[in-house]
C-alpha cells in the first residue's frame, strides 16, 4: 500500500509540474529574425530593407478591426503591420530566421519543449500535422505558434493571434 501511495504521489507531482510548466513565454520571445512584436515599420526596413511586395487590406475580427499592411520578403517571410507596427511575422522556410531561444523552421518539434516548456495549446490532426502555441506574458492572444509536419517545424508565426 505504501508503494502505491508513493507511486500516486509521484504521478500527481509530475502532473502538477507539467501543468505549471505551461506558463507564458517571456515577452522578448515574441520575435522572429530579430524583429519583435510591435516593432515599427522603420525598424524592419532599417534591418531588412524594402519588401519585395506589399499589400494593404481591411480586416474585421475578434482582435482587430481596420487596415493591415503585409510586407513579403521572397516566398518564405511575411510581416503584418497594424498602425505601422509589427503585429505578425511568419517564416515558412529555413531562411535564417529564428526566435531568440533558437527555434527555426526545419528543427525537430521535440526540441520546442526543451526551449519553451509545455505549450499553452497543442493539437495534432489526422494527417500527422500539428501545432504548438506558446502565449506571451502580455496576453493570451500574443505569442508564438509552431506548425509541424512529421515531427519537423514547417512554419513559425509570432505576434497577435485572433483565435
């Protein structure tokens, strides 16, 4: 009986530790390629130059109602701006962009938990693709999302999420 109680105590402790480790990531982690959430357009342009293309569109969702401007740098990087400040950065290839903790497109999904702990949200679909979402200290809608396929990070998105 003592062994059973000891085993249950150990399992309960692990469960609590797992739940507690799903805390928020530091605000500075909501950054990709040295571009933090809320950086001004001028900062992005001073580092990466003019985008290869851009467009502006009107959106109306839970998080924002107004115009969003999207800058594209080639086929693997896009940056969305609200009121001339970064709201969202997306990298879809191993193009040298990484988070401050060192996460990048092409790395093993299993390394994410070593870098950030347990994700705030995780979901796996029937086709084997999955995502891990780490929220920031700022807000539940601000964070980093890693989309994965077959255990490999396929894209990283950092910034303001509407879901």
